[in-house]
């Protein structure tokens, strides 16, 4: 089998994020959260967010913890949903990329998910 490339730049992140959300919207556990999303805003936000996580661009302005806390107040999250989110993210990375950055982005996603659950779920 051919070896996959690592995540090198913003274009690679765009591919990853698009591929991840294509699965998310179909998912029976978390798809519902994205029913009324403004994709023209959300997708570019996520490109910039992950670009900052991997390449330290400093361009992301936002407060994901607060955002998810607010979502949780009207539509509560549970652990199973967070686990599914991380699983779909991990699978999307593994389908497209392999290498140091690919490992790093999966680790960061998992860590943020753990912190988010600690802050949001009680
Ligand atoms: C059960 C798991 C999760 C669900 C259902 C979920 C759902 C959502 C939804 C509905 C939005 C709002 C989009 C909008 O209003 O435009 C959002 C935003 C966002 N999510 Fe999540 N999320 C989950 C977990 C995570 C995790 C683990 C991360 C990070 C690793 C993450 C990162 C973000 C970011 C960065 C934003 C954008 C915040 C901003 O507007 O600046 N999410 N999420």
C-alpha cells in the first residue's frame, strides 16, 4: 500500500476538515448538532482553528470552550457523543495522512475533547 503524506499546509487541513464534516453530518449520534449550522462561517473558522493548532499561526480568534458550553445549555452533549466526535476525527486523519503532524493533530483533538468534557459535562 502506498504511504500517505503528512499534513503540510492549510490546503491539507481544508481537505481534512471537509472530509471530517462529510462524516459528521451523516452520523446518528452527532449529526443533529450541525443541522442548522452556517457552513460558510463554520468551515473557514475550523480551517483557521486547526491551522493554528498545528502550525501556530496565531490567526484563530475564538473561545471554543464557551461556545460548546452555550450549545450544551440548549442541546446537551454526552460522553458517547464526544467519543464519536474523536473517532470520526481520527478516522478522517488516518484516511488521508500519516506522519508527525497527523499524529499531533489527533492527539490535540483528543486532549481538547477531554478538557471540554471536564469543563462542560457534570
Ligand atoms: C460532541 C462533540 C462535539 C460536537 C457535537 C460539537 C459541535 C459543535 C457545534 C454545533 C459548533 C458550532 C458551530 C457554529 O455555530 O457555527 C462547534 C464549534 C466548534 N467546535 Fe465543536 N463540537 C464537538 C466537539 C469539539 C471538539 C472536541 C473540538 C476540538 C478538538 C471542537 C472544536 C470546535 C471549534 C474550534 C468550533 C468553532 C468555535 C468558534 O466559533 O470559534 N468541537 N462545535
